């Protein structure tokens, strides 16, 4: 089941830390970023295929935000547009600061568990997906229990 969470982030908020806090506070076991419309005064991203990060301090529009949210780790990619319309993006890091506002919607999947496990093929921890067992046994189990 999808349980949406929608909040407004205010000026000065660290975008990645705010998402991390939301996942923790709302006990999200598996989630995605559904939408984020807003602007940043500072961007901090890791670039594709690189170890180094890029920092920009200028007015930036958030034009997309995508993320896979596990309880212990939030893997988030962002793209932003500059004042001349040029778009850049990368892997979101701490230090990306909301300017006036950001409208954030997260989808929490209450019957799924997202996690991360080391994959020797990539050398990184990669996403794992499992179902959360329901507490109520299926009807067939109830019937067989009653017949005993
Ligand atoms: Zn990434």
C-alpha cells in the first residue's frame, strides 16, 4: 500500500537531512521521492562516475528529485536549473540548502522493506527489496487451523 507524505520545507533547511529525518520520524521501511518543487540557495552533489563533489552557491530551481529511500540510507539524485536555464545534476549530498521553499512528496510503501547489501559484482551496497509479512494469516491458514 502507498502512504503519501507531503510537507513544505522552509528556507535554510538541508534537503538531504530533511528527507533522512522524515524517513526516520515516519518509520518509512521503503519509499521513493514522488515530487519536489522548490529552489535552492546552495547545491552539493557528487558528479557521475566521479569521487569529487560540485558545490554551487547561486539561485537554483529544483527541476527533478528522484530517490530510493531505505531506513538506513537515502539514495537521491537531483537536477537543478540555473538562472540561464542550464540544467545540471548529480547524486545529492548534505549541504544542499533550501532557498524560499520546497514542496516535497514522499511515497511510503508500507508492505515493502527496502534495504542495502554489498554486491561483489559492483563493489557497492545495492538495493534489496522484500515483503513485510502481514500479521494476519491468509484465510486458508485460518480455515485449516479451525479444522484441527
Ligand atoms: Zn547515486
